C-alpha cells in the first residue's frame, strides 16, 4: 500500500498522523512521496467527494500510484463495452490500467467484473466476507473489499450496467466514492419509439416532414446505428421499436412474393405539400413516387446483411430490435400479385403472414414484431380487424415459432381502437405458446408526456387486464412537445415513471410521431458530422432511460453528471435553472390540453387549423379560453373559473391566474440563475444556456397569454374596462416575450420547420399572429423593446466614420448617442464598423434594430472584405420597438472590419459583440 504525502500541501498534519497510524496498524509501511502535483490532484478529488474515509483514501492513492487492474470476460461484448468506458475514465484521471487473467493480490486497485455464473470469483468474494445481492435479470451489485472493486451482474447485461455505473462514479465522484450497492431494473423493458423512414416506397407515419427527409440515408448508415446504440446502452435502454407503415419490401425477400423486395434506397424529390392525410394514406401518390432520387445503391441481399449487422450490434449492447406497423398499408408492393389494402383480400392476408414469418427467419436477432389496427381499416368492424390481425401477424409469428422451436419471440398488439380482453381471447393460441410472449401496448399520455405526471386514460384498460393471467403491457410515451430545445427535469420524469401502474407493466417506449430522432439538421452551428439527436438532447434521453432503470437515481447524481460534463460551472445552479425552465412544458400543456399531436405543439403555439379554430392553426387568445385543461391536473379551465367567479364561488383547483404565476416563477428562477452562471467558452454549454433561456422566455409568453385570456373572458362577461386594459397589457408583454423567444431560437436553429402533423412551423410568421391577438381586442401594438444581452461590447452604429449616415434620436430607448437609418430611397449604403478582438475565435453579433416597414429584408454582413452571412431582419413589433437578431461569426485576434448593408427601412442602434468561445 502506498501513501502519497507532502507536508507543504496536505491540509492538516494531524490528519497525516492518523493515516500513518492506520496503515501501521494494518501491517503496511507507508512510503512518503513529495510529488506535490500528484498529491494536489488527489487532495482536490478527495475534497470533491461527499465523505472521505481512510479506506477510500487507500483506494485513491493506490490507484494513482500503482494503477488499476481489470478482470472481465473478454468473450462478452456487453461487458467489454463497459470496460472500455471504465478505462476511458481512468485514463482521463491519469490512472494506468492493465487486464487481469484472474483474481490476484496486486499493488494498485483491482476491478473485477463478472456475472453470477463466475463461481470461482464469487467464492473469492465470499471468502472476503461479502456476497452479491438478490439480483433480477439485468441487475447488478457493487462491492468493495480491501483494494478490490467488484461488479457482479445477474447476467452479461447486468454486468455491463454495473460497469457503466462504476465508470460514472469514477468520473463524477472518484474511485473513493464507490460503495456497496444493489440495483435491479424498475421497468424491465426500456425502449424508444422510432418512426423509421426507410425509403419513399416504405415510409413511416412521419415521412412527410423535414425530419424524415433529412434522415432516410442515415437509416442505412452503420456509423449512425453504432453511435445511436452505444448511447442508448449508456442511458440504460434495452430495445428499439422501429415503426413503419409497411417495412417488409425493404427488409425481406419473401419466397412466395419475390418481386415485392426492393433494391436501392430512394427519396422523393417532389415539391411537397404542407399537409397530408393524418392517417398515413396517400404517401404513395403518383407525383411522390414519380419523382425520386437514389440515395444509396443496394440489393435486397445487401440490405438484409446490413440489418443483420445492426441487430447483432444491438445485441452486443443489450439492445433488442422490434418492428411495429400500422395497418393495413401495402406501400412498396405496387399491386404486385394482387396485393391490395382491402381487408378481405385473401392474397393480402397470405402475403402479410409470409412476410411476418420471413422477418424472423431472416433476422436471428430480431426480438419481436408488433401491429396496430385501425389506421387504414375504414369500414371494418372490430371483429373483422382482429380476425385480419390474427390471420396475418399472429399466424406469421406462430409459423416462425414452429419453424424455429425454442426461439423466444415477442408479439406486441397495440390497444388502439380495440378492446383488450376481446383481443386476448382472439390471440389465445399466441398467448398460450411457450416460446411467444404476447404484450399489449397502450398510448399512456396521448401525444404529450410533457403534460402531467398523473395520467388518466389507462384506467379502464388496466382494469381489463389486471388479474387476467399474465397479461402485461408496454406503455407508449409520446413526446410530441420538444424537438428544438435541450430539456431536463429529473423530478418530472421520476414522478411520471413512478406513477405508471407497475403491476401490469413490462415497460415503455419513448418517442415521437412528429419527429425523427435521427441526426440533427436544424443547428445553425452544427458539429461535423452533425450530432445525433439523442446526443444533442443527451440529458432528456438519459433521464427517460436511467430513471426507468432506477427511479431512485438522485438529483445529486445528476448534478454531479452536469459538473463532469461542464466543469467550472456551478452545477447545482445549472441543474436548477434547467429543471425550472423545463417545467414550462408540462405546466403549459397541462393547462392548454390538445391531446393529440395535430391538436397542439407547444414550441409553435400551433396545431392543424381545425383544432385551433383559426385558419393558420395558431392558438390565439380565444382558443386559450375555450380549450380545457388536462384531466389529470387540478387546473381549472378559464370558462369554469370565470363562471364560478361571477357566481361568487371558490373553485377547488388551480386557477388560470395561479397557472400563469407558476409559469412566471419557473421562468424567472431559471433566468435569474442563468444570469449568475459563468460562461467558460464551451460551445455546448453556451447552446445549453441559450436553450434554457428560450424555454424560460416561452414560459413568460404563455404566462402572460393565459392571464390575458382570463381577463378577456372576464371582460366579455362583465364589460368592466379594467379587464380590457389588463388584456391589452398582458398581450403586449406576451408579444415581447415571443419576440425574445423567436430571436434567440432563430440564432441557433433553422426555421421554418416542416412537420407532418401541424405543418410549417415558422416563428416569424407566428409573431404576426401574436400581434394580431393585440389588435383583435382593441389594442394598439406597443410592445416593450428588447434589451441588449449583458456581457458584450456595444459597437454603436452612429460611431461609424462612413460618410452619408446621420445620427437620429427621435425614437427613444436606444443606446449610445442615437442610431442610424438604412433607407432604400437613399441608395444601398454600407455601414462600416471595426472591432479589436482580444482573442481569435467564435463571436456572436447581436444587431439591435427597428424594422419600420415590418417586412423581411436581409442584412448583408461582410468581414475583411469577404461576404460572411446574410441575416434576416424581420418584424420588430412597431415603428418604436427595438429588437435584436443574432449571427455567429469567426474573428481574428486584433482588428476586424465589418461592413453592413440593408434595404427597406431599418433603424440600426448597435452591434453587440459577445464572445462565444474557440472556433
């Protein structure tokens, strides 16, 4: 055993004497080192730990001096993955590692990873006075004995999760923080819902959208799936459900229907319409299939080999694959062999049955298949739908089980437009089969998990299956709320998961119908290659995986994870600000409840026109009066609140004004904490700060809008002018915060976004509707100006030496001595400014201006004589309202010359220059 010590640095000589006495009492003779740098690293690590025992100090000093020696099963790719993570963390801490062939008494720290089948290792652990806990599949125990850390898994998956847990403890708290602990998964199935855009000929439900069109090629990239699967494993997910209308032509070669199989990967080049049928029909229209491009040349055999590799790689990370379909869709068959989407077509039934069987015969690592009934079964009775489902999917699964006896197969039946017990009776041969697991699927929170931790839609379904043998369900957890911004509220996710009825649960899958969680395509400052969405949104995806495995994971752990990812920042403040801003989503949607994805999308205040009751789909102040709250909340609708107020009665529940107050509180705390946090130049941290600020400003918008809608409803019933004045005041504030929200969001994200459920999301267009709210209630547009962002250097426009520009001061709230005007009637003049950058790197240029015409016009920016970027200047609200928009540029150290030009009627106040980090 080695003690590293230097009297000049170690705080407390008495502490040193106690450690020395402890080592002598155990028969060790400590060696004294005076490497101050090495000791300082150790001491800082110890100071960061919540508690430090002498035993922990032994671990840390021993590992630093002698290294770490790791024993694991090299034939297990799952365990090897965890060991790679451990080694990476140890290397970052400058701890050498080596592999052990067996348990041994060595200097340094030993790390043993094994499962319950490793009898020799477990005997050694028992000799040392310890044993693993009572482990379930995928569970693990951590044990510490002398200089050895033990990871014992119930199986290879449990050992992998234990190893990942150990790596995280090392990274966030150090080796000394390892303690004896047992973990078993809370939910046995923790998956994702992934609408997979395989090909224009075999589309998903979400293909008529930007997200799908940008990601078709990625579905055929092994690099994508490798990174995707690795991250899901880190987050503790264990399956991927791939949802597609009709995937079989892109995945299998069905012997009796060979010409259905499709070569190549194609994407349509059609000029897409904004809206398509909500049930998924019409995606194979002639104009769509008649204009295509080949993204990748592949034979069907090459496609099969590709997906075998992907599924095998998933298996190596404990990630199973399922394919789930909507029905009846026959995209990709082109009517060959007489296949149609008619429910009574016997050829179609036979084709589906053989396709299902062939999926299992083709893919040895395919875990299961699933179906829904109802989307394209118009006119069919419940019985007819279930007869068809049994004769196709159920019979196909039974055929596969007969062909491969002993293979475990899962069939998922979505309880959607169907009755659970009747389905169970129909599918009894499947349920009774020893090699087939039958599981229901239920849409737990409609389209919005971010609405309430208490859901109400499952009660009758649970009563149906509860106590009926082994009938279980997985829950569809739909996120059709958050596509742009990095979200993170551990408290919300933890409560949500723990409120799910556990006794009938097999687990859940989490995902969207309006978005493809593939590779991001919206960032204005993308990484190269562009990030995976689940990497960009790592915190959100980690929370739903980790808390599904262990809802007891503490906020302290998540705070430490944030500290490790963003060192130098007050992690507790960041944790709190992030959580507060994230609560804007459920607080708003829990009050303004459009249950389905086409009925409400919070980041755009938008739906399809019908649910919005407006031609544009914008949810105006009137719709906030009429749309009721989520039934699982105690929120009171505006209509009921006003009715009871006028009757002089106190309503039991949360009033609309209280909801608005809660939104203000969440947003204000997030903004206050952000203002106290230090930006250290890290790009991801900067973008995370911006996303938190965007969510907070969105919350301020909805707070003022809910307040305005309440006052409007009161005014219409009472005609009291005070209420009308309050409506206008609240809507002016709401418009201000929408402009703040949109300005910052546009600086980081491409917009508009075309979605399959609510159409085009255009924050600039939405601002016009936001302003219209003011005028419809009799107000003049007079919204507050946006303030410059703190911490920057202001280049006042009037300080230019360019000839021809006057300084004006008629419109107030400018900075400096005034402002200048770009006026198209005076020619295309160029404004020249210069900035002496203290260091080279990335900078944010924030242009504060008034657009007097309220028309979109480009601001052309030239740096050092080279065109840099065009920034769209758009409606600022009124001819006296200052707003800003931003663009990121690269500056050299020293003098940077900027040339600006713009048409229209633009008043330019200044350019605020904010340092954004290295290039």
